[in-house]
C-alpha cells in the first residue's frame, strides 16, 4: 500500500470514491475485484506448493476418515 493511501482514513476514502463519476466507481470496483482474485489465487498457489512440499518431505499422511480418527485417538 502506498504512503498516500495510509494518510486517508477509511471514511475519507469512501467519500473520495463517492465523489467520483459512476463509471469511474464501477471501473474501480472491477479493478479491486480483479486484484482480490489475483491475491487469492497467489495465496492458493503458495498453499498448494507448501502442501506438495510437505507431502514430499513425508509430513502428510493419506488415509480415510477412520484412519484420521484412529491417529487422533492413539
């Protein structure tokens, strides 16, 4: 986040967006939604890579629900 964004309160930011033309507001919403999707995708990729690494290191077990319950109760 840039320094300029830090100096605005959330309310100031909302008011600034509300003062924009409707088309610009719509464009901003689309841009923010795309960035959120990109960040979630990047987080998912990182989680998948970490899980694959854990599996390769032998830190992950495969099994049924019954296997899991047995491990938890042992």
